[in-house]
């Protein structure tokens, strides 16, 4: 199996934002599975591309929070840790704002 860190995509400068969003979603870990060494690291990756599009389109922090909360309550069907989810929305917004300033 190839190491994904050796992927050409990972080395592309324009991939940085997407990869950081994936990292922040993994830190969010609303299901609490990523502490398990045997659990796949890509649990939340499917949510990253739509979130990148939302950020790129200028989503508000409140709308991003609502989107994350819907992921938890409607897709995952578990209770939402609103404090952690709000913090994740804020971190995503702050990162995106900083990354746009660097461009």
C-alpha cells in the first residue's frame, strides 16, 4: 500500500487548505473514535470537500456551526457536543481567513 503522505496531491500548495480542514475535522472527532489506533483515520474526510466549498463561498461561522451540528445530529444520529462543535467551526473559519490572507 502506498503511503498517502507521498502522494503528489499532498505536495501541491493548493491542497493545503483541504488537508487542514481534514485535520481539524479529525481533531473535532464527534464520534470519539480516532483515539482507537485500529480505527481508520479517514472517518470524517467525506465532510471536508463540502466544508471547503462553504468556506470558499464565505460561509458565516453560525452557518458553518449549523452545518457541523446537522452532520452530528442528522447523519451520525448522535448528540452534539455544542461547545466542541462551535470551537471547530471557529477554528475552521480562523484558518480559512488566515490562509486567504497568505494568498
